[in-house]
């Protein structure tokens, strides 16, 4: 069970520091005591084995405590971002049939009233120092007597519902059991070589499973979790890394892009970090050199995963130069393979769909049997299940995996299929490009045209010709974008991913101005330097280059 690791850590060393957060720091012994008290309080409020409890809170000691308290009480935790809109919050509370909702102190009384009105909700808990309306104050749960009676749950019981971001569809509740989450945390800890002496940074919200697993992994190996509210202020986060002597730095490409832009100017080094991990999107090879300078003692792990099984693969750091665009091979105890449309293993270089086997697969989507059957397929053995990721991959002669793109992301332009990842890697390789995203924009003649959005370094003096020249040196002609837009920053989800759906929507809203399929005498190419816009209108104004 997930909570077993917490109590095992207490037995080994109750005084060992477990969590460092903006609202305090606690030892494993103190954390376990709080977990047992809150678990008893939740059962008093009506939470029973298998009941869902929503946590809507920013990264904090209370949020970490709530995760383990719900699990210890036999419940199923559902972590949501505190930035979630009230309509979406209520929709998910109703969808999963939540019995208890634990809300951040920033949540307004109006939101609490909306949540409390859901038919299955028996109690709302607020982390505010005082109660709000009928909500139960968090401090009351902490005053509960510890309930020593164990809840009769077993590893195949659900531990969590992790709702996907829902960028292209309604959010779906991924059902993860205790056994699958314990296995995933252990497998990841194994290949990263983590131990009790590690101090793991966590700057992304717990609603993002990559962030949630930093907590689970840290507890599973008795390490210390160093929590930050967000990465909104890189300078403050870097100060935390130095002050707390962080050894493990998990990130996503958007974080690393900002980090490298800042540290490059400051000449910063973070020598305490020994592991750097990346997921959510491919790590551009052009980032490797900068990350090695920033983390001189850190090994860089390029990884791939999806919520439905947490993690699929990782690349050994020693192979980063040899296979810079690969996401490696399957994590310990699992299997990953690429099949063509006929269900046969692809040959090296061929594109197919990635499939995964292992104990870490989801149990399915909550109350979504048709979607579940689309993702979980019958395996070759009786009772065996295989996860069809619907992501496109290739393999090389050595069996290493290469991400091509998500099925929905592949751009089909003029009869050709283009991988946004390949174009983005080419853009990142151009000096002066800090970040880039490539999307397909609907077009009557071509089906879709390729549009690139770029963020430039403040010191860059790039022209349209420079960007085109750099792309044509690296890409085939049909892959070169028709349109380049310069932004101060790319829109992001609260999970640190580029919000490509927002980019596509904004392009569609632009109407005919978004359609560029050839020379336009009325709007010649821009030749003057392209520079970021004023910070007063950050991310709101843009300049589009018309490319013949």
C-alpha cells in the first residue's frame, strides 16, 4: 500500500526530514502522526473504503499530508490544481462522486458552496486557519485522536484518480491502484538510483502526476521532498536549490528553457544536483550542453511516460550523446514495443504505435468503459492487458525508442506527414531561440499548414532569413514552417506543458490572416531583427513573418 512506505520510513528514522515546504518542514515521525490524525478525522466525516476525496490545493505540507491521510483511511485521492475553474471543479467532483473535498485557503466561499451542493459530497474541509461557512477547518482534523485500526484495503484497490489535462477532450479519470503506483515509484527509484540522502525538488502542482510521484518516490526511498509553489520566479527557486542542497531536479522542457536563459546570463552552477530528469515533452538536444554547464555533477535522464501508466522508458545518461533524440528503453520490470497497423513489430526506422506491458498500467478510466477499451487491449496471454498509447514511435537497430508525436499532433500538410517534435528540435538548435512550439493550422488548400511559435533570447538579433536558413539546413523542404510567430512566452498549462490547443485556437481566431501558403506581395517577409516584446504586454502581442 502507498502509506506503508511512510510508516516504514518512520520505523527506520522518525527524525529524518521528510518534507520542506513554503508552510514549514516536518520529520517523517511528525508527518506520519499528522496523517493518522487526519485519516481518523476523514473517517469521522464519512469517508469509507473506496470513497473518493478531492484535494484542491497548492504544494504544501497540508496537501502532502492529505494524500497519505486519504490513502490511510481507505479512500481514493483525486488531486486537482487550485487554479481549476469552478465549473470544471464541480464537474469532476460530480463525475467521480467525491464524498469529501479538501480545499486550499485561497478558495472562495462561493466555490465551496458550489462544491458542497454536489449530491455525493458529505463534507468540505478548508485549509484556512478559520472555518469558511459550513466547511470544516483543517486544524480540527489535526486535533483528532489517532485511529490505530487499519483499514482493510489491498494492493488491487484504487489509490487515486488522476484526471488528464483534457486539452482535446473532457478530462478523464485515470484509475491507479495501490499496487500500480507502488510499482511505478519503485521502478523509477531503481533506475535513478535514489536513496535516503537525496533531496528532491518539486515545483509543479501535485495535480500533475509527474509532480505527485516526486512525493511518492521521495517517501518510498526515505528521501526529503523540497516543495515550491511553482516555477513562476526562477531566481527564488534557484536560491532554494542552493539553500536546501537539492540533489534531484525534475523538470519539463518549458522549465529548462527558462532556466537556461536565466542561468546563461548569470553564469550559474548548481553542483549539488546529481540527477536531472525530463518528461512531459521531448528534451531538445540543443539543451544538453547548457544543462551540463548548469548541473556540472548531474546526470541527465531523458524520459517518456503518460498518465495511464506513469512512466514507460528512460535513456541512460551515458548514451545521451550517442542517441540524443531517443527516450531510451522500457523501465525496469516492464515491456515496451512498437507495432504497425497490422499488429506486427515495426522494423528499425518505421513508424508505429507504442504499446506497453507491466504492473504499472491503469485499471481504466473512471466510468468510461468505451475509452478504456480503446486504450487497454487484450494481450497474447490469458488475462494479459496491453496499453495502446496511441503515440507514434520508431525504434533503431539497438531497440531504442524515438518519440515521433502524438497521433492527434501529427501535422498533415499537402499530403505529407510532419512531426512537430522534429521541427521543434530544429528550431531549438538555432542560436537565440529560447523556446519553440509547432502546430498545424487548418487550411482549405493544404489541409493544414505548419506554424512555428518562437520565444527569442533578449540578446538575439535574428531575422526571418536567419530562422529559415537554420531550418532549411536541418529539415526537408516540406517540413519548413509556412509561418513564424514571435511571442514573449509560450502559453502553458498549469502542469508546465505548452498549451498547443491555445495556439491553434488563436490561429483559428485570426481568420484569413492565419492562412499563408505562398508569396504574398501585399505582405512581404519581415527582414528586420525579431525581438521579444515589452514585458508590459507579455505574451499578448505577436509578430508574424510571412514566408514565401
